[in-house]
């Protein structure tokens, strides 16, 4: 796998600090599972964070601090948690090499078994069970050869990891393993230039900002 596009420094620091959403963290985890260079940089960020914590002065606490914390926990009402279970991979399925392990834990090991929803002919998506911020999305996209997304910029951040196929845009050509780490300064229009469907893992933390009237009209229907 010849990876040319990597995560930026701010993204890796945020991931190492545990301060990003589940949706964004999934994309990062999938990329570093196939990219030794970014995995090493994340390890370095975690090591630096650990050294900074070790350098902090210890704060004095009262002798009954533990009892106070336990009392607060006992007084909290029981919460009803929504449990989202990923489908267990069937023994008869053939493992797909293009699905990173963190994503397999969520969807299993077959992209063909997913219930893809059509946006327009040749463009499909699969919604993922991860929370996003301020109206963002967490989903898989499947786009046919020769199809292009509508031109857009971003109200926040967008992470896109290529699992299969490739696309080209104003930032260059992205193939399997590459990640597009974009912010509100970037406007682009990805065009699938591979001879197979381009399948991407996408997370945004806010709705996209489409540049054309058509994009603005169809945005409510696409969920972007």
C-alpha cells in the first residue's frame, strides 16, 4: 500500500489526547492501522503527553476525597444506555482486505453485505452508529467510476479514508490507505478516477458548505 496523504499534526494530537469525536477517531484509528508513519507519529504524541503529565505538580486533596466521590456516584440515578451492537462476522464470510480492523469491529468483514442506500444513481452510503458533532456525519460512501461529488467546502473538519478505488480533486489523487484531512479553508470536488467503485470512510463534525445552487438544494436529501 503506497500511502501518500497523511493526517496533519493537529489531528494526531487531538486523537492522542482523546479529545475528538467517536466518528473522527474511527477514521484516524483505521488510517493508523494501515499507515506505519502516522502510527509512529501518534505514538510520539502520546509519549509527549505522558511526559507533560508526569511533569505536573501533585495537587493536595483532602483525606476524605475518595469517600466524597463514592457518595456522589451512589447518588446518581441509573442511566439507560443505548447499546449499539455490530454484526458478528459469519464464519462463511470471506475477509475483505480493504476493511481496516477498527472498521471490521463495527461492520464485520464484508462490504457487499451492507444495506447501502442510494442518493443518486452510482452514489450510495451506509450510515455508521457513531455520534457526530453539530450535524456532521459518520458513514461509508460508495461511488461509481466517473462520478463526481458536488463542489463544496466545510463548516468544520472532514476526514476521508480511501478503502478501495481512488479519486482526484484539487488536493491531488487519493488511493487506498490515503486520508484527506480537510478544514474550512479547502474547497474541492472529488472525482472517482478508478475502474472500480471508490469506497471511502467519511466523518465530518459539521454540515458541508456546498458551492452551487444544486448542492444547496439537494443537501437536505443527502444528509451532508
